[in-house]
C-alpha cells in the first residue's frame, strides 16, 4: 500500500480532543465527565448516515472519517469536539503505517 497523501491545507477544522474522566458522586458511584486534552487541526470527511426510531423519537447517526496529524494517546472511547458538534471516536488507525497521520472513525449523533 502506498503512502497516504493529505494536503495540510485540507485540515480546516479546529477540533478539541476530550478524554473521559470518572468523577466520584459521593455515594459510591461515579459520573462521567470530559476533560480537554488539547486541540488539533483536522480534515472531516462525511461517510454515511443511519436513521432509526428509539422510544418514539427519530435518532440519526452520522459517521465521519477524521484525519489528524499522528500523535500518541488517541483511542476509541475518546471524542473530538467542534463547538456544539461531538464526534465519538469508534476506531483509530494509521492509514499507511507511516506515523504521519491518524484516521479516526467517528459517530456524530444528530436530532
């Protein structure tokens, strides 16, 4: 497989990476909170969408392929944020194993 080519000028979205943190609720349980882990320039590619009905409400899930510069610490279970848009990271891969880019397969839920 050849090297993946990505013009840096295509990374036009400024995203904040967020990592989950469990916060004790004082009663033996925990709630999930999100901490910022830095910002990154990215390329967002829409991939698909799916619509379903859950408890009488329509649920739309959009999938995206998000390209970012290679870095350590990115993993499934984290998320990327752009303003009010939240992209839940489902999988992370190095598309050509060159250590230059990471591709995050993400889901964005819309109402």
